[in-house]
């Protein structure tokens, strides 16, 4: 049962991280193609930074969950 939970967490985190990375790439591509004012570029840069921070927080949570699951198995 524990192995199923571990696989679900790892797979779910991989899918989520892939989605965030794709979203980040999309925002970066849109920023480069955009010929908007610097205010618009600043907003897009802020969005990319927020996505990156969210990705870092998610990675920390996944690591914490993996640690908890490994400790329970011991």
C-alpha cells in the first residue's frame, strides 16, 4: 500500500512539475514575442518569477512528503 502512495506522489509531482515548466516556457516565449510596453514586460517577468517560486515550494513539499513516507516505512 505504501508503495502505491509513493508512486502516486512521485508521478503526480512529475506531472505537476512538467506542467509548470511548460507554463514557464510559454510565458517566456510570449514575453519574447511581445512588443508591448515595459510595464507589460514587468508584469510578465513577475509572473515568471511567481511560477518559479511556486515550483521551488512544490519541490520542497514533495521532498518533505517523500521523507515522511520513507520514515514511516522504517
